[in-house]
C-alpha cells in the first residue's frame, strides 16, 4: 500500500511539474486560520493555493500531491487514507446545499480559509438557510472547481486547524483512545477530524456526547467509521 501511494504521488507530481512552466503566480491568503503553531502546514499548502495548477482529469488519484502529511500524527499514507475516507465527489461537484469540490467544503469554511469573501446565509429551497459567498480574486468558481490540488491543500489547512483545537480542549482530548457507546472502535484523532470536517468543533462535541446525535445523523456517523482507523 505505501508503495502504491508513493507511485501515485509521483505521478501527480509529474503532472504538476509538466504544467509548472505555464502557471502565472497569484496571491491568495489562508490567513485567518494561520498561526505560528503550524506555520509549516501553511508553507506547504500556500504553494498549492498560490500556484493554482489544474490537474485535468475526470477522477483525480488521491495520493497526496503535497507528498507529505500536514499532521505530525501520521505519514503521507495515513493522510491519503483519511482524504479517501472524507472524499464525497469530484473536483467539480456542487452539492444541493452549496458545498464545493471533492471534500464538500462549504462557503463558510472557504471564507475562513480566505478563499471566499462576503460569506453569508441566504434563503434556499423551502426557506432553508444556506451559506453563500464570492470567490476572492484571482479565484473563480470555475477555477476552484477545476483544481483538485488546491482543494486538497484547503482540506489540509482545515485539518491542521481542527487538530489544534481538539488537542487544546481537555474535554475532547479525553475522548482520544476511549470507547464510544455504539461503536466498535475507540475514538481516534482521524475520526474526530472527520466529524469536525462536517460539523465543526461544537458539532463534534455534541456528536461525541449525545448518543441521539450519533443515531440521528447517520451520514456523519458513517463518515466517522470510515475515517477513524486512518491514524
């Protein structure tokens, strides 16, 4: 498995290298989530977000095109397993509630990452409130939905931010390695990051504390089960 992931990573990097001469450098921040505690993650991801290379493929292999894990708890193979577990679509996917790309990142999350501006709630079908926003130049909807590498970089920044929040919270740290009612496997960092990806830190706390939430939100619970063994 590590060999296969390594070969896939080399293939993706080769595609990126082949297009590097045609890239125009652009500027975009991932600033609101950046901190000295994970400056290395920011440095790794900034190149992907500013270079904006597009991988033209209907289905992009999920070996890490950044070639290393953004989290110290796992290696590139574990990070790739986690990204596989969280993936819900193609780079061009737009969900009915307005989430974008391979990892269904919401406009609210993209705003936190500095990729969208003017993020707000709008009325959707049936009066349901949805998040919306405008891409910050030079990004456009078309460019973002074509760029799997930048989407993966955004996922990495999000995961690093949530990792920091989890490890700084004594209530959440207490769940690491502990059993969870109704689940066969103990709680792991990758499982907690998967829940935070879709529900945020407050949603993660509720999901861990309330068996009713785990039963009610079946897709979220299924995501936890897919991701919890990654690392």
